[in-house]
């Protein structure tokens, strides 16, 4: 909460003074001894650390634009990579816990009327589904081949749960709710910066030779090392921009300020261009599904409009399937030409004996990993091979000609089934169904500015659901962005314009 920080800081300033003096001394020492670049980084880091200690939500805000650039500087810890986003998360969570401890101690020693009113704790709606999935994942790790790989994934889901709880708590308060708009602005600006980088890579052929496209272009990939997760990140951000612009045009119980329209349209246009330039079919399909879901959600607010919207969507899909070849650029049509076998069960039987060519390599590689994941699930139907253990277990299930594990099964649902079995898959589907339901309800009840944000969150979750059929987007700290977006429907500002 913004206002509460100064109140309790004045009551108990000792720890802040000590921390501030310590960081100031460290910064002075860095300037004297380190090269200029490292000294500047340390000074800036010290300022951010002190500011986050005073206001933990600042760390959460800075985390969002750090997601697409966190891999620029990483530290390897066993099988885990720790980047800027993870550091900001740890700092924000530690500061938030410390603040709660100090506030509780202060309230015991100070008259209640002189302190800001305490917000009662309330478990947000996805707490127990998240905890249930985490519990099943922990159970699956008991017989895992690699404890390190299990620990990596367990920590990831613990981070999701912790960040979800903290942001949910903060946005429920009047003061904490003021952070929602800055969070959204940081989200969009981070997406726009990542999009600019991808556009530059596409136009000037910056990247590995394997990403070169016909016509002298390069697949946009940002700092993600691969185009698909880069496009996945854009797909987890772009729907918010589209929804805010749509809310302004629709005037749903109040119009957004014009500055939000400019921000949404400007950032959204950059992200859409970069999404196309990524050449990621999974991201294209995910974004199309997100737009379709948002159209249905808007129409559903008027009751009868839902039937009309669904009818229009069916017609649109039919037109694209029947006449899309004549409408879409030939290069994009060709990009989808080999997608049919990938979605059909018949493709699973063809992988072993199929001739590998440059044209079908990507599809066959993904199908080979799907088949290996199914084999793992078949051998370990209830709890899988252990959370995070797809890669360590892959050698036993690898198909001929496909000996290398890619880290995951390129289908998150099969990946969950392989690693945590039927129990884990059901737990994840329950969690995700409730998340989609919460977002849908938020769209139905939100007004004005909050309507656009609720609609965007729904689009993000739909994109993630569809794109995860072809990939795993819980990588590169994107899962932290998902945790923040999951928490936003709990904010009190959703019910007002």
C-alpha cells in the first residue's frame, strides 16, 4: 500500500536506516574500486533495492519489463538460471514479508487510531487450486530421477503462488489498487521494447543462420534465443493492448482516458508486427483464439449478443479455412500447410518411418517429443516421471533419429501428463479452468477502464491455453507475468469505473 509505507517507516526507521547506510557505503566502495559500467550497475541496483524495501510493489512493477530482457544477464545455479526478473521477485517478496512483520509489531505497540487500517487477509480464489497442483507436483518428485530438475520446477510454481498471493492482497486495498495502472503501463512498455528488438532483427537479419527467412529477413526472437517463446511472450502481452483499445472504442460504461488509447494502440501495433515477424504458428493460432474469445466475452455482456458473436466466429473460421488461401500472403499460407498432420493422431504413427526433410523437420521433431511424452505417461500413469524430469527421463523414451531432449515436450499438457501423471494433469486442468472462469466473470462485472483490463487478461489466458498445445510458455520468467495477471481480477478497482 502506497500510503502505509511512510506511516510505519516513521515508527520503525531503524532497519531502513541501517539498510540505506549499508547500501550507500557499498555504492561508494564500488565507485572507487570497480570499472565504471559495473559501478553504475551497482549504484542503480542499490537505489532499486532501497526503493523496493520501502515499497515492495515497485519491485513487482519493475519485474514486468524485466521479463523479456532477463536472460541478458543470468547466473547459472545447477540446472537453474537466475536473471534480473528472479532477483526482483526475491527482493519484492522479501521486502513485502519484512513490511508485514514490522507492521504487525508496530500495531502491537502503537495506538490503533494512529496507524493505517489493516486489510484483513483473504485467500484469493486460485490459492487452493494452485496449492493442489503444487502438492501433486511435490508428490510426483518423490520417485524422480533428478532431484535438481524437480526442485527447479517446484520453485517455479512456488514463485507463481507467492507472487499471486502478494499481488492479490495488494490490489484489493484502495492504496494498493493504485498500482494496477502502472503495472499495466509497465507491461505494455516492456512488450513494445521487446517488439522493437524483434522488428530490428527481422529487418536487418540479426540472429543465427537457422532463423533466416526467404526474402532476406530473419525470424524475430528477441533475447529469448528462439522465436517461439519470444512470440509466446508477445502473445501474453498483446491481448491487453487490444482489449484496452477495444474498451475505448466500445465505451463500456465510461471511456478510457485518451492517453491509454494511444499507449495501447502504439504498443499493440509494434507487438502485432513483431508477432507476425516471429513466424511462430503456435503464437499466431494462440492470438487468433484470444481475439475470438474476447469477441465472445464482449458480446456475452448483452446476452443475445453471445449467439451472434459465436455465429460470426464460426463464419469467420469457415471463410479463413475455405478462402484464406486467396486472402493471406502465400508465405503465411505455406507456413500452415504442414500443420494438419501435427494436429492429427495419424501423425504419431508416421514419425518413426518418416523421411526427414528441411520442410518437415520442425513438425516431425515436435511429434517425436509428443510421442516420447505419451510413452512416459503410459509407463507412469498416475504421477509421471517426476515434475521437471522430462529431460532427464527422455533418453529412455527417445525415438530413433531424435536422441536430443529439448527441455520439454513442446506441448505443455503432454509435458504435465508425462511428469506428473493423470493426477497432475487433472490438477492443472482444474487450475486453468478456474482461472479462465475467474477472468470471464471479471469481464462480466467490470466497467470502464477495468473492463478493458479484464478482457485483456482473458485474452492472455486463452492465448496461453492454445499456444501451450505446441510449446511450453512457463519459461524465461514469463510465468511471473502470468502470476501477476492471474491476480488482477481480485482487485477492488475491477468493480468500478
